[in-house]
C-alpha cells in the first residue's frame, strides 16, 4: 500500500490558535497531543522518508522560536522521529530559554509496533524548568504506575501526558490512569489529546478526547480531583493555575499520604537508570 500523508494545515492552525490564547493569559506551559503531526501513515515496509531525522527538525526549530518569542514553556506533543535508522515516538520540551529536551515513548502499543515498527525508549527523564520539575509520559506510558512513581521519586511535581486515542475505551484508559497517578503520587497530571477526524486517513479517521488537569483527591483541591477539563471532542484550550507548594503540604499533612505511606520494607520499584544506575523506589 502506498504511503498516506496527512495534511497538517488544520492541525497547525489549531496549535497556533492554542499558542495565541495561552500567550494572552500569560500561561507558563502549553501542552500538545501525541502524534499531533503524524508525518506518514505507512507500515514499516514503506520508507518513512517524510519523518524528521532527529532534532532539530524544522518543526522543532519553529516550536523553540515560538517558546522564546512568547516566553512560554511548550510541551510540544509527540511525533514519529527517525534516529540512527530506527523509528521512535518522541515528545519534546521547548523551554522559554531556547533549550530543547526530549522524552522517548517507553511502552509501544501493539498497533505502533505492528504497523509502523516504532521502537521503545529506555529512560524516564525529569526536566528542570523555571516553574519546577516535570516529566512527560506519552499516552500508553501513563498506564504503567511504575513510570509515574519513578518520575515522582526523581522530583517531578507535574506529569504531562500527550495522547492519541480513537475511541472512548482508549481515552478512559488514559484518563483513569492519569487520575490514579495523580492520587498515588500526590502530584498534578495534565493530559492533552488529538481532536477531530480525518475520515480518509487510516488510523487517524476518528478520535475521542477530553483533555484535562488532574489533582490529588483531598480537601485543598477540587472536589472531584479535576482542576479543569475540556468539553469532549471539542477543540478547546484550558488554562489553569496549579500550586506546587500545595502538593508539598499535602504530602506532609494530607488526609491520606500515599507517597509517604508506601511500605518499602515490603515492596519496591527497581529502576535501571541509564545515567544514575539502579534506583530502588
């Protein structure tokens, strides 16, 4: 089957509008979805000639310039990227000081593995920003509680989750797990998904999404542990302030304290960090 390319004009317009609205409200961070620009919708038997060849691609350069010009940290969603002849799903962080970081998707879905030949990353990274430490877990990765625990142990206070789901079942997996991770680790989790339909493009013909910002479930936070949430399947930008100091107080004096009350004498997460070596959490 010949490769199917996606016209990203509409997607780029939506992302640009989101940036402008965020800038007007002096937001500190903007998050986009997983595979916001899926360059090529082909099986691995077809060369992915249109996929970016590592960073800095033109897309990354544009995002970085925008983050500096408008003084905002951008979690630029994820995109398929070829590095050393291998295909990865990578999310990028564009800091307002011009630096760029990336997080590889660690758990690859069966469809990504079968149809595109996407390969997994092997590190949970935590990034320093001028508004605290953050982590990025791409879509399926939020469904594995160990990864969020590793990020929390490395100091992350917010996890950003770019995702791409085609039906309500997939969306609920991401959303419910994101809320669970926020409660388990007493942290904030923000999810952002793909909105809209491309009926003539396989694997991108339908999407189901309701982006949101989730909190621990305790008295100082929203009653339903949802700081803010979009209307389902409507192109929406949500802007909400989160208080990092409130998380610290909640861990020390919350009604329940799941982070501090872990029974590490009974169970631990063992993580082999490529830079730090073996960690016991």
